[in-house]
C-alpha cells in the first residue's frame, strides 16, 4: 500500500458547556505552521471577549510537527490535553482551537484537563474523520456489453468507480493501491476484453472510524 494518513473530513466547530463555562472547539485542516498561526489570530479577533484561546496542532503525514498553547490557563491543563486527543485519534494536518468563556466556577487543574479533552473529543466525533490514501488512477476502457458485468464485479469487491464516460466505448476511472493485482483481476474477469491505462497517483478520501 502507498502512503496514507488520517485527518478531519472538513473544517468544523462544536460547543459544550461545563459548569457554566463555554468551550468552543474549532477544527481546521492545515498545511503549514503559518496557516495555523493565522487561524489562531483570527479566532482571537472573532472572540475578543473570550478568556482563553487554547490550541494545538499536528502537521506532516507522519506527525512531524506538534505544537500546543495554554494561552493563560495553568501550564499543561489546556494545550497538552488538546494535543493528546489529536494524537490519540491519529489525525494529522489538523489544528484545534478551544475558545473558553469563563462562567464563574473554577474547575481546578483536573477539571480543566477533562474539559479541554472533552471539548476536542466531542468536536472530532462530530466532524468525522477520513483516511486519505495515495492510490493509482486506472482508466479502464470496455465495450458496452461488458459494463453491467464489470460494474457488478466492482460492487462485490467494494471498489468505487470514480467516474464513467460513455462514448463509442465506456471508460471507467478507478483508483487502487493494489494496481498490479487489480489490473490482472479485471483483465481475467472480462477475458481480456479491456484496455487499462495507468494514470497518476492521487489522494482518495475514505470514511474512517477509530477502533
């Protein structure tokens, strides 16, 4: 299999209340540290009356870059718990900003850790995750007589069809991480009545559910 990584399905925001404090967790897909810094500054401008704008992010397909900020909360009670939740979910290229509006009841160190962890976990569960895989494009050209047969076969092996073009012949665009085996399997299934052209390696998103 080629490289793959797990990230969020889209940018998202979720809110929970804990002992009268509001915790708003904003999740963003990011590609650079500069982008993360800009988004954190934007959150502070959007929520100028919030007491804290705590954050953490993981960058790189192997999670090479990891940063966190307590933004005024007691050391280790905000940024680190947010980062730990991102790490446990194995997501990369993700920024989490947890914005807190203090409700008047102090939570204590343990309460803060649980609150920031819970806020981040809730947002991740709400948005959903995707497994982004690097796969080879295959352009499969067949006669109309073979379309139903091949389509049914692809359904039985849970192979999505990215695109179908109908002209004098039919061209299906597929993506797979097992290109050699897949080419042989399709060729054998339709008794060689197929033309297969290999395309570029592209990133394909699949729904992901943590164990």
